[in-house]
C-alpha cells in the first residue's frame, strides 16, 4: 500500500508501471486504487505470474478529478499465499487541467 496527496485541484492522468514476480506457480496479481478511502470504479490491472520467479510487467493509466488535499492510495494483492516481489515500479500523477 502506498499513498500520494494531491496539492492542486484539477484533472490528473494517473500512470503506473511495475515489474513483479512470485515464488508460487500461476499467481494472479492485481492493483486497485482508492481516492480518500473510496475504491475507484474502472479497470483494475492484473496479470498472471506463470512460472515461479518469472518476472512480468504491467502498465495502466487513467484519469481522475481531485480536490487539493485528496489522498490517492494504490493496493497490490495476489490470489495465493505467495512472496510477491516488486522489482521496479513507477507511479506518476500528471496535472492536465486546473
């Protein structure tokens, strides 16, 4: 779980990219997002780590309207009890319109 706080009100482009692996065969891993504690509707990117310790990449983007001080939280979960490793991750907020 990690959080970002918006400092300016406006419309933002939210981008996420990650490389992950799991020590367990066929682990499904996914992300979901919340604004001020409420889950956002829309696509929730997920993927399957087929072979154990095989690195896979996922990327997603979307648009969200925010007020100054809003908190954006992103979560990662798996469908199995596994050690899921994030090897690299980028999370970006780009203000498009105030």
